C-alpha cells in the first residue's frame, strides 16, 4: 500500500523520480562534495573491478561483497567469480586504489574520492577503510531505469566531520542476541558509523562469559550471555567493516548482576539477584512523588570502593576483558550513583574520613581514579558518563555527555579541563523522538566555539536503552533513525534539510533491510502474531500511521501502573507501542501530499488525498471483523475507531462540509494517546480543516 501511495505521489509530481541534482541523489550520509556530471554508467555483463594497493583482507572481502550484492540488485551476471589483489587490470570498468592497509581505530583516514563517468568508475582512498566507505557511497548511487541499472555520472570527495560516530546498544536490561548485533554492525557500515558501544552489565544482567570469574555469567545473566568465542568473532566482524567495539561495564552503581555473583563487592549485604533496580511493588500508593522519593532515598546495589579487594577483582577482570576487546577503549559507566548506599555504611564513612574524602562525589572520583590506573596497565582509555567528570579527573579520560539540559554549561568545563567529549544528549533513541529531532541536534552546542569543538569533541553516539527493547524490536527502535544521526556526525554541519533527509532516509531504509537488518520483518512478525494466519492488512494500515508517545512519558507512565510494577525481565513486548516506528513513513508521504494540495489546490492532489482518507475510513470495517475473533485487536479497537473518525473529518473538510469548530474539537479529542501511541496524521487532517499546516514541533517535552 505504501508503494501505491508513493507511486501516486510521483505521478502527480509531488515527488520527483527523474531529476538529477545533488539534492535528488539518495546518498546518506551526504558526502562533503558532490558534483553531478552528464551521462550515466550502465551496469552490463562486462562490468569488472580491478584493485590497486597493498594486500588488504578486509578490503578484498568488501569489494567481493559489493560485487555480489550489486549482482543481486541488478540481476546482471558479472564475469568475475572472485576478485583478488592480483586483479589489477587497468582496463577494468571500475578501479579501486588505496595507499595503505590500516587497523580499525579512531582517527584513521577514512577519506575517499569517487569519479563516475559513462565509461569508468574510479574509487581512490588513502586507506583500505576509506575505500570501504567509498564502496558504500557507490552502492547508494545504483538506481534502476528502463535501460537497466546505472550510476549517475558524478564527482565526489568525502571525509567524516567527526572521528567518533557510534551506536550504543544496551544488551544488559534485555539480552540482544549475537546475530542481531552482527546485523546492526552491517547497518552501521552502510551509514559509515565506526563505533559499537555495548552496555554489557547493569542491574538486570551481566552478559559476557568470564573464565576467571565464572559466577558473573552463572548467577548474573539468567543464562543469557555471550561466550568469549562469540565476542572474539564479533570484534573481528566489526574490524572487517572498519568498526571498533567498546565494552561498558557499569560501575559502581547499576551493579546488581555483578553483586549477585560476588556479593563481597557490595556496599551492603543483601540477597542479590539480577532484576530491575527499583522495587515498585513495595509502594502501596503508586504515584509519581512516591516513585521519585524511592529513587532518591533508597540505597541501590553499589560496589564498595573502600575495600582493596574491589580493585584486585577489577584488575583481574579488566586484564581478562582487554584480551577479548582489543580496541583502545573501556567504558566504566560511573553514572546515576546516588551515594545513599555509601552514606549508610559505617565502614565506608570511616574509610572516607581516613582518606580525607569529604563526600560521596569525591568518593566516586577516588573510585574512578583507581579504575583509571588499572585500565592504564592494559593500555586502555577509560570512558565514563558525564557523572564521572570532576576537576581531579585524569585528562585522558573521555566523558560521554547524556543529560538533556536546555543550556549546555558542562561541555566547556570538560573541554577546558582537557578531557575529550562524546555527545549522546539528543541522541537517545528510546525516547521515541522522530528522526528529525535527532538530525537537527548538533553535537556542538551553540555556546561551544569552533576551536573548542575541534579540540574537545570526538563525536557522538546514538543510544538505545533496552527497558522496552528486546530482540524482537531492537532493530525497529534503532533503524532507520540511527542513520539520521550517522549523517549528523559524518556530513557538514550545514546539511540539515529535514524534508530531504527523510526523502533519502526512506530509500536508505529499503537498502538497510535488503542488505543488513530485519527491521521490517520484525515489525510484520509482531503484527502477524496478533492475527495468527489472518490477513494483516487492516492492522498494518492502522499501525503504519501510529507512533509512540514521546520522551519519557511511556517509561514513567508504565512505572505508575500496577501491571508495570509487577513486570519482570521476561514480560512480553508485543503491544502496538512495542511494534510501531517512531516515524510514520506513511504519515510523511501524506504530509507531502497535503503540503502540495494546500499550495496549488490541484485536482490530482485532492484525489490522491481523498483515496488515502477513504482507505483509512473504510479500514474500520475490516478491522472490526478481524477484532471479533482476535483478543488483542479488541483492546485497540478504539484506536482503529479514532483513525476512521479522523479520516471522516478529513473527507468532510476536503469536500467543503462540516463545521470547522466542531471538527477541530473532535480532532483535539483524537489527539489523546491510546495504548501509548498516537495517530501521526492528525496535524495534516487538521490542515485540511483550517487550510494551514502547522510546522513540525522543534522539540518535545521530556515528560
């Protein structure tokens, strides 16, 4: 149905399918320099690739994967069976030249240039990783035509804006299987991300095999963890794609799963088991104030920093982990430690007095310094969340900024202290913001000078925390929105046309699902489970125009319901809010149609909008028939009714009927969330009533 709607948009001229300017190519991230030339390179059975450079196992693999995927995409039988470094024929239709082979690491030269003419494709880079980045750009140039698949003639010169372009996946709260991580790495390579940050431990689980401390996985994981062989394979898999892996073990708080295995590390005795940090079922009258009081006053599982045995333990542990994670970085968390557990322990208070430590903030600084010294023994750079920063922090510790304050006062303090920054504030994907909110959030806040940004900001990371994420919907939550963040940290700062970003994002999403991820398949699987073997069209029509409530509303709202208070780590994530995307692609195309209609009032635009509204209005009949025999659909039948009612209002307005004031009041009622989702097409229907489309919100409240 989406394909039909897009085709109609192209037919009516709302979207262009044929124009060739830099803004009509489907490149994401946008290269630094693009010049369109005359002509096209057409792929035929004569297409061959020659390479020129030193031996590179990973580039050889990348070139052959490109060749294989290109063959599948075009349906053309190419002549080379396997391309090697010996295939350096100067007469090949495509040449790949690079200067040296390098290891995946931060700061490596990733630049490349790409020249496409009607007779030749030339890819040149300083390194094999740069050439791999260029191959991804070239693949995105491949488009179909009546004469066959082609690349537009073009000259591209490209390099990343930031060195650090990461994705953090929380695999601790809900375990994300090994194969899902590999698919995420494939997607990251497509959009030129270069850091996978794995949040491997938290209260809910410790997700990695340790051979020196085996109780960590035996008692801290509920049987869900990665073997050391899997980690070695994952690190190698990432390196082959120019990506490093940064492990995070969250200390000293967020440590229930560690303490379940080795309780001698704890700041207070308890029967530790992997679980959510706060026991909401202990609150008799569940409300927001009671929850906030629990969070601020309750001691939470925390490592004891006063015991020398703590540092012996983590010395051994860091040594073991350093042999698995061979890249230069180790993340220690150091976030959200209230200090309550320390203040209530007399032995820790005595230790603080003996050391001249005035408060728990200084005690945390002491703990971080001790871990920093251990990490240095194993040639690791420590990373910590922003709570790790203080004026005594060693200058080689990297600080990851995450708190979404309206005014950024911390970045300049960190940079002036000569620590480097990774920015994650504004890039939390679990807040359900649409892609454009992340896209318009620049890693360099307005009060940070260009010179300070160059000195102190390594880059940024998208982050997905997994309170409401599991293996069934992780890819839905991350992709394709992470690609918008990938462009923000690769492309120039002035590349920020939201409409053009979405135009390219939807095309990229097709490529991501074709070559890497299972986002669309997982989405359809959840919908299919609702209806068993029935036709999912009516539920898909509804779900396609729904998005989650934004910010922390869903998380906090869930905390305040009795059902959520009793939820556990095995609770299913199969509801509509678990399934739908944070951007409605159908809604975006509908908005484009409404914009065009309000601007020109062309009959063709009106008919296009009317056909879509009729589809939504009539969907109720099919949905009701299905709901009569499907329990879950009965729960969300009111949402289906709302879609039909909204479409009816749009049709009335389009036909010049109805009372505007009444219609607007009705739409206002329909805006209220149901089942933690909202209809994404209500602003556009309101515009049909008023004749004026409101701009998209520039920000959403956190709560």
